[in-house]
C-alpha cells in the first residue's frame, strides 16, 4: 500500500514538471507545494523510498533550475533530505 502511494506521488511530480514553465504565481505555489510534499515523503520507510531515490534526485534538478528563487530553495531542501 505505501509503495503504491509513493508511486503515485512520484508520478505526480513528473507530471508537475511539464507545467513548471508557467510564470503564474499560482503555479509557483503549486511547484513549491509539490516540493514540500517530496520533502515530507522522506519520513516514509526506507524500503518504500529507495526504488525512487535516484529518479527523484535526478528530477529535482529541473526544479533547482527554476527561475523563481523560492522554488529553487524548496528544491534544494528536498534534495538534501532525499
């Protein structure tokens, strides 16, 4: 069950990056919330997270290159937790 939840959240993060180019403040908040969710996922058990660790860290690079400083800050925090 927990693995299924992890898979859904990871897929949601991958879908989210498609819309990351929009400059709307609402989308900035969505990007930041998504990164906060990824950071919060690190409290899940290690066997649930480990299969996704390399992909998540790799995909966080997209958010680290975001044009908004606050989004980049959240991305760096999430990456450090992963």
